[in-house]
């Protein structure tokens, strides 16, 4: 489906797949893994592949045109996020932004304590490991059962040894939103740098201010292209580059700029932030409808926060006596795309580190499935997904655990 809404769509969205020789529509409920490119972003990018293909550092007309496009994109990002243009650093995506935020500040500071959570994206967890190998100590904040940070406990942990705090704004698996404005205020009052991975936020939750000293974004999570992102670095932050080479991005990120990517990123970000309210109003009732249907299946549990404390499009469930791999493969055959948690963990058959950190037993965590809705899904499709999900669960349970009780059920 292509929506005509100027902010929500249209997206470039072809979901037909050929199975056994016939075409069928795919229902894509994996929006937190990646999103289709917005038509406006594609249109904005096109001239910078084959016409205005200059290197922004070149001194001739084609170079100037590319430089102007990058700087215009920087202006857009700064205006949308309410920061200075000098605070926008374009990168290759969320993973690089998280590494630049944590490793780059660590290079400029004396080792101390970094405070984070056990449910961060793997790109933050691994960057924190790197810090630990270089003499930092990591303190992981204990979380509430729904994955939220307990602010009182966090405040008590922010002593004089803490130099850096990294807490993701929205969790990509369970959708839990953290009270980042409050965390930022606590850190500011103590002179501690606060980084937040906001990769899952634009287009899904309100984004009016940058509530952090350092904030990571990735284009492909909100209708922009893959392989481009940005790190917001407030001017008071001490930070060093990770790569040495050219002087691009104020010397913080050497390497020829991805001009079409940066242009598409800025175009998509503007639309995503402007359409977040409409997106939420559309997908929240559909997500809740899906849960109302799934909760009727015995042994299905929901995880993460609820109400205003969770992304409006995200539903993480576990299904007892079923492995996520089997469930996802069976749903795929029905034309339904979902994920077992983070896309990076999918395929590795690893149970979600997020659920394990929240105290969910290993056996239950093995049956975790994440639905993340996009703006193109409708009620009929949600009902179809719920119906097929129930059938698939029953089929797998019968095959995997053919107890006489189940066979009779
Ligand atoms: C919360 C979060 N942070 C970081 C990333 C990594 O972003 P990228 O794919 O742009 O490297 C992802 C992508 O899955 C994510 O969901």
C-alpha cells in the first residue's frame, strides 16, 4: 500500500514476493530493523549520484555543488533537532556514531567509570567493552522490570568517579523509552557527559530537543538510506576522532562524505520528526489490537513497558514451548516478516540479551518475537497476522512437543 499523506508517505514500498510461482503481498512488521526509503529522500538523493557527483573537498564547481548539498543537509538536521550546525557530525550510521561518542570522548578523558545499562544495543555494549580493556570501569544500572531506569538509583550511582553515562533513549527490542530529559539533567548538574543512542526514536516518538551531550542517529531507521547517520556533539564535549585522514566533519570524522546519503538522511529526518505524532496515532491502536488477539493464545507473554513509556509500534512477546527461529521461519512462509529481537542477533539463535537482563528465564527468552509496525499496515493485515500466528504456534507446539494432551487439543 502507498499512503498519500504528505508526511507519512508515500514510501517506496514494493512488498510482493514470489513463492511457488505466485505473487503475494508481504506484511512487513520489522520496522525497528529497517524501513523503506521515503520517496522524497530518494528524489533528493538522485542528483548526487551521476550529475552532481563531485567530492565536497574539491575546489571546482562540481565540488562546490556537493559541498553546498552537505552543508544544506547539516542546516536541516540542526534546525530539526534545535542544535548548532557545528554540532552535527555525519557518520556511516548508528554503530559508528555510538563508537565515536564513547571511544572518542574516552580518548579525551582520563579513565574513570562509565555508567550504562545491560539492555543497550550491541554497538554500545561492545564499545563499552573496548573502554574496559583500556582501564575504564563499567557500572551497569539496575533496571525496573519493564526495562526503565530507576532515576533515584541512577542518581545515587552518579558519584565523582563517573565520567560518562550512556543510556539508549528507546530500546530496539522491547521498545521501552527511558526518561532521557531527567537523566540529562542529573548528569548536567554533576558535570558528567551523557550519551544517548536515539536511533529508534525519530518518526516514532516526539523529538523536540536533544536531551544529551552526545546523541546517535541512523538514517535507515526512519525512511532514510542505509549506511549514513549522525552524531550530535554539543560544543562543551571533549572528544577526539577515531580515524585519522582528511579534515572532514571538523576533523572528527575523516573520509569523503557520503553526499547522496547525507542529503537523503536530512530529507527523511525532517519528514520523520514532523510525522511522529501521526505515525503514533496510526500504529498504536493497531499494535494494541495485535496484542489483544495474541494474549488469547496460552503461554504468550508481553515484555517491556506500556502506555507512554514504550514506542507506539513495538510489541515484544515470548511464546512458551516454541523457539523463535521456528516461529519466524513459519511466519515468513505466510508472508509475514518479524524478528527475534535485534536484527544483529537474528540468525545467531542467541536468546535476547535484553530479556535475559530483565530476568526472563532462558527457556522463555528463546521464544521471543518482536513485532514492529510501520505506517503501511492496516487492521485487516493485523487480524490476518494474529490468526496465522495462533495457527503457527499450535502447529509448532504439536510437532515439537507431540504430547497426547496437545494432540487432542
Ligand atoms: C538502538 C540501535 N542502535 C544502533 C543501531 C545500529 O545502527 P546501524 O545499523 O546504522 O549501524 C541499531 C540498529 O539495529 C539500533 O536499533
